[in-house]
C-alpha cells in the first residue's frame, strides 16, 4: 500500500508540473502584449526627452521655432490667463442659473 500511494503521488506531482508548463506556454502571448506597452512607454519617454532637449537647446542658444522663443513658451505655460477666463465663464454661468 505504501508503494501504491507513492506511485499515485508521483503521478499527481507530474500532472501538476505538466499543467504549469502548459500555463506558461499560454502565458507567453500575454507577455508579448505587455512588451508592446513597455515599447510604447519607451517611445513616449524618448519623445519627452527629445522635446526637453530641443527646449533646453533653444533656451541656451536663444533660437526661435515657429516664431516662439523658449522664454515666450515658458510665459505661455506659466500664464493662467486661460484658466482665469474659464473660471469667470463658469462663474457667470452659475450666477445666471
């Protein structure tokens, strides 16, 4: 009875091992879709670094791109003119209701 139990236990362990091998084969396409996410992330990171490098280059040399200097771009980014206009518009809409 002990030998019979040991053989059944070995067969069970082997079945479990085989099931993990099959699951790993099925998981590989999912890993490939995860790789595409990291590839897209790397592309976005590269574009961000490239834009920063262009901005920093324009700032240090004083060149303009499309008629905008780096200092003008900084003032446009820091300016909250559009936020103020939107806030005033929302407040006007709330008062009229």
